[in-house]
């Protein structure tokens, strides 16, 4: 623990960040002390987020979901609770604006559901946040795994009709998915390692897995586990299935997600193409993504030019977002982005407005935050993004399981801007901690990025590492990068801490 003492009036994440930055700038904290303080405050804030109490005002009807409930109940009290996520999903068209659905704390619910317009989804009772898992069951049972003819390779005996993006053991670590690339010349590769790969006999690395989930594939899942039957070695085995946990539909305005833990969604945690007045707060998202979106050479979009498989996985995503508020969440281990508003190429009229991401702790994601509006489409006239504010966030350790398995390497960043729109106004990134990344601090693919203003941020990164590729130039982490970036006019009041690791 660090010995640094905060002021008595420091009580918000933004206050903590300002005081840490001022203490370092004034010489009160050394580099080593700074790292310890950031670690301490990150853990403190994670603990606060995980223990946030439910404070929901309900103007309509309250419904309850508990493991000992029954889907035949009316759901209108804890004693007459529903039991399953599928029941919640079946009620999506019957719930009314102002209603709320409360999941019981300390319990696990499995499945996916569509959010209803104007409805709040939250927690009741005492203890840990309710966990909504997309995977069907705890697969830590010896009877579910069978040894194959390949040394150390086990076959999962139940059907996996949908692609599996990740396998997680005891909620602590995961296996590396083999993204098999089916090349045009007929060869097949473990694309991450760039070595030939045919089938499960080529699983030579401990805790790697393979599944041919193509329509013509056998869908079977194979795991390399050298120490024996995985069902005997672990108390909990969960998999990320090719589904989104909470679907926010085109007309689902006014949805609030509060005090939930969302895990093992192979596509996204909570996502929708359109959304007005969407709020995500006090939640935890962990182990999101990893499933294949497109294989090499598949038509459909700009992905056709890619020579690598394209997986996906964002914790929280909206397309045309308007009055989109994401705050006080702990987001970690996402294959792609922790939080994003984005849209692909095309001529659809998209107008994002009033987006606010603040007071979040986001770690171990390929991108903590991503803003993306289509390949080479930043000059399109009927798309715009106005009033984006990213502030008071702690963004750390860019990477995670996505970086370690990703077919496309070298893209990790704490904020990624993918083809910013020309009509991008009032975009401010201020008072955030950017604490190391496996690759970049910030990436930006075009000069539409110059509409963004970075103010009073604290950056910690390794000397010689990539800092940003902004405004057509590449900037490397060094004692000069502060001056170099402030000359561009995109940074003001930045503090850069250059480390050896």
C-alpha cells in the first residue's frame, strides 16, 4: 500500500485523479510512488463499484427474479419471483416504461434477454451483484470431457452448435482460442502464431482450444489440458458463446442497466444499433467476446480485404447513441472494446449526440474505449458525432486475453479512434489516467481526429513504446512527447510519466 494521503475533501474518482496528477507534477510523488498510488486507488474504486448499493426509483411495476422462483409466478414480489432469464426475455414486449426488473444478488442466472423500452434492470437483496452468464452451465464436470487420441487433448462431449470465443477456468484465467485461418491457397494456419494448423492433433500448447464452427465444420470443441481431465482440475469452467447478453433494440429508448455482472457473452455484453437515453451504471463486465465475426475472404463488408479472421467482443456498444451515459462500471477482460459507440461503412444517416463516459475503471481490454465510424467513410455528409465527453476514467493495462489471442497484432490501445467523422464537434477527453498498454496509448486513423481535445490527462507508458499515431504522425513515448503533442494543439495540460516497464 502507498503512504500518500488524499485531502479530506477528495471523494470522487475525478478528485482522486486531479490530486494524483497535481502531486506528481509538484514532485510530491516519485514515479515508483505514483504507480503504487494508482494501484491503490484503482483497487479502492473497483471495490466501491462492486459493492454499489441499489438505488432505483420505480414509477411503474417492480418484478423480481430469483433462483428459487418460478416462471409461472407473477414476479411482482421477492416471494413470487420469476426464475429464469428466458422469462425476462419473454416479457420484453409486455413490460412498460417505468417498470423495473430486479435480479437477486449473490445468484447466477444463465441466458440472454432483450431490454424493454424505458425499463430498468437492476439487483435486489444483499451480497454480490447478480451474475448473468450467457453460457449454459458450469462445465467443470469430468463426465463432460473425454480424452482424444491426441496427447493432452480433451473433447467436450456436449454440442457446441454456436462458436465458442473463450474458455475460462475458475474465473481467473482462460485458454487461448486457435483462430484457424482458411487461406485462399488451401493452407490452414493458427493465425496468431503463423504456423500450420489442421485439426485438434495440432494443439501442442497447454490451454489452447480449437473449434471448427463454420457451417461445414463439425462444431466440436477440443481443449489441450496436459494435467488431465479439466472437469476434475477446476471448480468452474465457463465458455463464451456467440451471443449478446442484453440486446438493446431499435426502439428501446430509456433503458437503464444497473448493478449487474455480465459475463461469457461471445459477441457483446450489452449492445444495440440505436439508443436514446441509455444508461449503464454500477455494473461489472468480464470475459466478453472472442467469437468469429468473419472468416478470411468472406464477403459482406469492408472485412473482405482482411487476410486474417475477424473476431469481435465489446462490453457495451451502441451505434447511433444519443444521451448515452456510462459511469461507475468495472470493465475488464474484453476481447475488443470496453465501451464504444460505432457504426460500419455505408450511407446510413447516423447522428450520435451527447455521449458521456465517466468514473469507470477499465482494464485488460484491447481497447478501453473505442469510437469507430467506418473504414474510409469519415467525410460522409449525413453522419455526425457531437458532444462526446470522456472524463475521470481510470484506463489501465491495455491488452488482456484479446491481445494475447488476436489474429491482427499491434492494435491494442487505451482509446482507439477508427475513422473519425468529419462532422465531429465538442469532443473532449479530460482528467483521465492512461496507465500503460501493450501497444499504444491512443490510436487515430485519420485527421478527422483533430476535432478531439485532450485536456489534463495523466499518461504512464514505457519509454520507446508507441504513444499515439495522431494527425498523420507517429509519436513515441519519451521525455519529449509532451512538447511534441502540445505543439499539435490536440493536448493541453498533459502529464507524461516515462517508465522502464
